[in-house]
């Protein structure tokens, strides 16, 4: 037996070194595992057009495992390549944890279709394997004759209480013969209930339009909701609900005072927690956050949520607030205009969560708010034009992946918008990206300021080896103005690239995302050159038995002191723009008398020294005034004055109606059926009628107004208008 104490000192030193080395190697094997042990594969919460894949693993601590994806319809011969899954290491943020996995989505599939998905895992350290799974997309809910129909008569009601349906026999609540208006619709804990074509008006300080707490497989479609909180699903959340083709309007204004998290704003357009929900083809205007998931302690399993093809206009804080999303939430093909923040992920909880092909114009803070150590955000093929920093990202973030985005920044407007500001006047300003972030193939530029672009502390060109710099606004888009100043609101532009734009054929090919390109390679930005714009907002799919069109807008003038002339400040409907025309336009008066006590606030033409006209237009939609469209107003004419309808068509043509509202001793309500009207041309400069116009196309009307085609003669010869309502179909601008 060897006596260690008798060995030479040098030998003892070598032996200690060997033992320490062995122990270190053993500890590294215990605490570090670079090879992969594949685990369970799941395809949670399928939606109509997207599937999620999650492959739980052990090991791969050096993060070099890759899973490639191929898919096909079951029974089809050829495979299609998908986007590779993202490597998501186990982690935690705040009170939330996620597992070690590969995860990702397959996009733009057919509804109610089974797919085979082939997954090839490659890890150079070991564990490579191949698996095939099957998954089926959800069927789009349809209302068939097997449903239980509750036909609601036109009228004004308080609360709609509903009953559960089943998959084979859903309950459908609708009004097909006019307008049924509710203060509140209750879908709490309901299953298989469809709300179709109803109206909600609830502007109480905490007023909710539709509540889906605990709902499953419910549908809200084709509704007109004017509420502080439009459609909500709080704890325990909603599951697999479908919110589509609705028009939601809030009360937030587009002012610096209203902007930001601490601004003078209120309300959520659509705010939901829970998995598998689909929010698409809605028009959402005038909320603090227009579409949002829940935050912090209010979150329930926010995974596999689809938010797409929505038209978002005027969000005082976030256009889409996808905060606290776990994985495979997909925010894509949305159009965003006049918002403080475009897309928020504050934070993403591991991911991947996808933000792609969104078009964003006139943002006053950031296009991408990736904060609170957001992880796993996939940001690709978005287009941004805004004051301050163009391609922006807040600190801190990790495991984010930016590709094929187009952004133009510029002057910051000289104001700390919402108390935060628009960022530096840079083409790109990504703040504090962590080591696992990846940026490339983005295109950036500035308008009206010196070019600077940074990612972290490095120049843009040092990080993005295939990126495009010094992009020019006028050489990329047609007739798009840089939105400085961002106030007042900007109209929605067309952000498709023009011929010769440097972004054409310059994008990285991403399977299943941009492989349907039209040129030599995909284009950078939200749009492919030469392709039609996506459809944003409600689709024109009203039920065949719904022949009376909805209320498009109402204007009742603010109850504030009289003024000459009337101005935009006197318009009570925040979605409407006022225009005055004719030689007498500067004398159109907003009027009110303290006596009699019920005297309304109205427009008056008595002081007009020449012919005049007043029009209103929606900021977000044209009007389709065909078929059973109506215009109703309350007015009072004196003398020989006769109040006519005037229209401006989308092509610039002006029309005036042959029908009119004539003299009356007292205020009265007059209803025009537009199908009964004959039209004449109108000279908008002189406000005089011209020749008859046979069968004009009034499917896309830009402005709607009124005129008596005469000068005023004070109280004995004038027109007065108290309020106006227009019933027609919205056509998204």
C-alpha cells in the first residue's frame, strides 16, 4: 500500500492538480449538458390559419441545436418548408416561467385542415432525430340553420343576457330588421354564443361593451361598439373566441396631453387574456390601447393568440399591446396610423412571438416597445414612418430577431410627446440589445436630418452586414409625406414601394413567410412590390337578410358657446372632419339661445353673404350609400330656403340632391331614402347646381353634407341644422 505522505512534494502537487481537473470535469457534466435529449412535441391551440409547434427538450446548453420544419396537408405528396423553430432556453421573468424548448409557428394555412409536420432536430453535440406529428387547424365558425336564433327587435335596451349553446347548436343573437342598441352585452362564462350585428353604446367612465370573462368558443362579429372598454375578457380569460369585423370607437383624442402611459386617456378597444383567441378584421379607433393582452397579475396563459388585418387609428398609448405573451402569439398584417406606440411586447415571456407585415405611420414614441427584459420577439417585414427614431427598440431585450424591416425616422417634432418623446433623430436606435439578439437585412433612412443609425453602441453597418442604409422617403414611396408635426392627425397613406425602390428584391428569404415573392427575391418592408394592399378592417359580409345598413355616423355639435364660423372644435364626433365651402362659408354660425330652455346647439346660415355648404367625413372610412342607405336630420328652415344633401365622391365628383327639407315653423326630423333621390352636379366653388347626373356611383362617398344653395337673410331667410345621422356601409379608406 502506498503511503501518500512519503511521496515527494512535487508528485503531491501533480496529483492534486489531476484530482481537481477530474472533479471539474465531473461537475461540468453534472451542471452543463450540450447534447439534446428530445422530449414531448405538442401543437397547442390551433387557430384558423396558423399552427404552433413546441418541442420540449433537455440539454443543449450551448444553444446550437436547430429544428427545421416541413409541412403538408395530410395526403398531399409534396412537402413545404416552414420557418425553423426558435431555440427558447428555459427562463423566467417576474412571476412567470417557461421550459427549455424549440418553438415556432406555421403560417397562412387552410382552416379546418389536417397537416403533417416533419421536424428535423440537428445538434452537433448529439441527440439529433426526426419526428413527424399531425395537427389540424380550427374551423371558422359559421352560422347555419342548426343554430338557435334569437331575433331581437329594433330598439334601445340595457343589458343583453345570453344562454349557452353547443358546438352543434350555437346560440345566435342578432337584429336583422334595423338597429338593436344595448348598453352592455354579457358573455361571462358562456360557451358557443354568437353576437352578430348588434350595437353597443356605453360611455360611462368604466363602461364595458361586451364582456367575455370565462367564455369559450364565442363569436362577436359585425357589431358597432362605442364604449370606453369595447370588448374585454378578464380573468379567468377567454379561450378560442373569435372577434371579427367589428367597428369599435372610443373617446381618446390625438393631443400631446392625451399621449402615453400617463396621458389624459382612457379605455381599451379589445382587451383579452387567455389562449387561442383570434382578433381580426376589426376597425378600432380612439382608445388608450386599441388592441391589447393583459399584464402582470391579470395574465392567464397568453399563448397562440392571432391579431391580424385590423385597421387601427388613433391609439393614445399602444396600437397593439401584446404584453406578457408566452409563445406563438402572432401580430401580423395590421395597419396602424396616428398612435403613440405601434407594437408593444413589454415583456415577451420566452417566445417566440411574431410581429410581421404591419404597416405603421405617424407614431410619436416608438414603433417597437420591447421592454422589461422582453425575450423571444420575432420582428420581420414591418414598415415604419415616424418622427424621431425610425427602427427603434427600447431596453432591455434578448433573443430578439429582426429581419426585413423598413423604417424611416426624422425630426422629432420638438416636443416630448407623451412625456417620453420620439427618440433621437436616427434612422435606427436599438437600445441595449443583449448578446443573443440578431439583426440583419433591415432598410433604414431619415428625412430632413443628418443620417445616424445605431444598434446598441455600434454603427448599423457594423451589425447588419446585409442591411440597407440612407433610404430616401421620396424614392421609396409615392406621395407619402413625412409626418412632422404629428399633430393634427394624418390620413392613412399607401406604403407600398414604388418602382426602383432599393428595398425591392433585397430581403432575406424566409420560408413560409415571404416565399410568394414576385421578383428576383422578396422585398423589404410590409408589402411586396406590385401586390394589392391587404384588406384591413371589417369585411363586407353582412347576412343576406340584413338589408338596413347600420348607423355610419352621427353629429350633434358640442354644447359650447356660439361662434362664427363653426370650426372643427365644435364637432362632437371625434372620428369626423368638418369642411366649409362657398363664398359664404366664413359666416356659417354655430348658434344657441338660453331661451327657450330646450333650444338646441345648431348650425345657422342667416349671416352668410353668399352660397355655402357644410360637409363631414369619417377619418377611417368612405361611405357606401347604395340600396337602403338613409340620411336623417333635425332642422328648421325659414322663408324659401330648402336644405339639400350634398356628396363628394371618392373620385372628387360633387353631387346635390333633388330632394330637400323645406320651411317649418318648429324643429322637425326629416328622413331621406337615398335610393329615391335624383342627383345633379354641384359646383363646389360657387355652390350652384348643374346638369342632372344619371345613376352616379355612390358606393364610395368621401364627404357628406348639406346646403340650401342660397345666401342667408338672417332669421327670416335661413337654414338651421341641429343634428345629422348617416346610415350606410363603411368602406375602409
